[in-house]
C-alpha cells in the first residue's frame, strides 16, 4: 500500500491574512506537502517553525517594484497551469524544470476595507491585488490537477 506521506506534493501560499497559517502548515507537514511562498508569508511560515521555500528562490528573481511583482513568473504559472495528464505539459514541465503546484492558497488584499477607511488614493491603489486573482484563475483553469483555497475558514 502506498502511504500518502511518500507522495511529494507542493503548495503555493501567498496570503494577506496570515492568522491561520499554523493550522494549514501543520496539515502540510503531516502529509509531506512542500511549501513555496512569497516574502512576507514565507517569513511568517518559517517563524512558526515550518520549512518553506521562497518564491524568489524558485524563480531566481527577487520581488520588485515594492513587492508588486513576485508571483507573475512562468516558473509560478507553469507550475499552477501544468496538467501532468497531458504529455506536452509533462514534457514542458520537465524541460523547463517547473515545480507542480497541487494546491494554491491565496487570499487577497482587503481592498474594500481599505477604501472605506481611507481617502488616500495611493493606499487604495496599492491594495489592488494583481498576482492573487491571477493565481486563483490559473488554478481554477487547471481544476483537475490544481486545487485552490481562498478562505481561511477552509483550511
């Protein structure tokens, strides 16, 4: 019998609300799911005592533009969108050394809360999430091999 602990899966985590990270990281550790994460989320995960690879290590590209660009990269989206049941995808993933993401955990900046609390247009603009919705949509497009969690209540 194959034990779930012997199957290596990967989760991509990039969350605004970090309050329940410990809960999901405990489950990932139990089931041998590797964690790849963005800067602030990765720091929180490691501070909780869990192993985590930073996205910038995987992409070989540091976050730029004050953190606006961190996940918008072929190494990330190829790992989300790659369907291992398709030979061409499998071949491309091997050729370009893409890590498959079986799970994407994303929650978005609280744009609605921010705009009700401030009249500062710059603050509002900085809380428009670009990468998060893109990752959610990519995971949804590849629903047969990539799951997505957007609500901490679902951890």
